[in-house]
C-alpha cells in the first residue's frame, strides 16, 4: 500500500520535472529550419525608434513570444535593429535583424542572429509579394545545399509606445550565415568570391570583333584593272601590221 502511495505521489512530480526540463531545452537552430509549419511570433518594441535608425547596427530591446507548432509559447527578451537601405525610407517597418545572443534569451540563444524579412507595408499586395519571395528561397534549397534556409512565420507587431496600431502579417526568417556555412563544411567570409566555369558562355569573354575581308576579284576583273592602270585597253594591240 505504501509503495502504491509513493508511486502516486512520485509520478506527478516526475512528469512535472520532465515537462519543466523540456520547456527549458534550448532550440536546435538546424532543426528549426528543417521543421515545417508556421511559427507564431509576437514582437514588441519601440517601432518609432526602429523607423528612425540611420546607423547600420543600432540595437534596441524587444520582447518576443515565439510559438512553435504544437508547443508552448517561449517568452524572452532579445535585441533587434533595422537593416537595409531603401526600405528604411520607403517601408512602414524596415527589415529587421533579430539578435537572440543575449543573456535574457536562453532557449532562443542558439538561433544567433536571424534576418526577419517582412512586407514593406501591411497590405495584402505586400504580403503576397513576400510569400513569393519565400517560395523562391524554398525552390533554391532544392537545387543547392549552399543556400539559406527559410522558415515561414506569422508576426504580430506591437509598438511599446502605443503610437502604432498592432497588425499581423506573414514574414520569414533566414538561416544564420554561420549555421549555413557549418552544415556545408565551409566558413563564413566577408570577402566576396565566385567560382566561375570558364566554359560557361554567359561568362566567357566575347571574341574580338573582326572586319570581314574584301573578296578577291575574279580573273577578268583583275585583268581589266591592270589594263586600266596601264593606260587603257588597246583594241588593236593584236594587229601590229596593216589591216
């Protein structure tokens, strides 16, 4: 009887311990991009400050709630910054770099820094254009492993200052460059170099331009030219004597 009571007491504690351990397990950054399903994200930050960033990397605090399909939400504090150039001026919210390498994001830490590709505005047209771009990345993955993996997400943007009305839109995350390099046995480099096939007609230099040669004149024309140079054709040259 005592053993039964002990088991009845211990089992719930074991289940709670396993559940807590599962919730504390850091996300696998490789598996994150190979799994399917839309990730739900709630992002809260000072959007006005984000829109006014002029420097390339000016990070600011943000609260993120990330929910993987079929799992409990992960709520942590991260940092983010605006990226891009023309979109900073022309878009409602600029493209964003999410930095999970913070002490306040232990479960998301392994994701490192990820580019969040978002619509230029919160219209249906902008969302459709973004989804087409996402499909291009997925197609490219089928042709070459040395390509960035993408994960579709649905983001709700919240302004911490309350100056912008929240809205929700599809976006996608791009794999960290170091993760992409590591799984391909490469190292990330800031130097840009391209391997070129010399036999590729698209990159092979064009042959030098040539002037077509003037065709040689036929024999009668040549003889006529010689006669003209000698002073004209003498029709009586064959009759030296009197007729």
